[in-house]
């Protein structure tokens, strides 16, 4: 699994799943689920980093050199 897919899975899980993330971004849960296959679009990734700077996923990504 690529780093972007791993990061997407970590973020989605930490925020409560595809449905909750979809509500935060006002998009469909299916679009969020696609992130696990294709990675998070850059604009959404930037928003999530600003909106949720204290996620454990960011720390893990930094440790592993994913960002």
C-alpha cells in the first residue's frame, strides 16, 4: 500500500469513518472511500491539516516521511 493510501486510511479512521469525514467536507461517503484507493486530493489534504492539526496520523506521516 502506498504512503498516500496509508495516510488516507489513518485519517479516515481517526476522524470516525467515511460518513463522518464526508459530512465535514460536504461530499459523499463514496468519495471519501475512494481516498483509500487513490489517496486524498491535495486540496482536501490541506484543509484537513489546517482543520485537524493534532491528528495522530500527521505525526505518523512525519515520522515515516509521507509528507
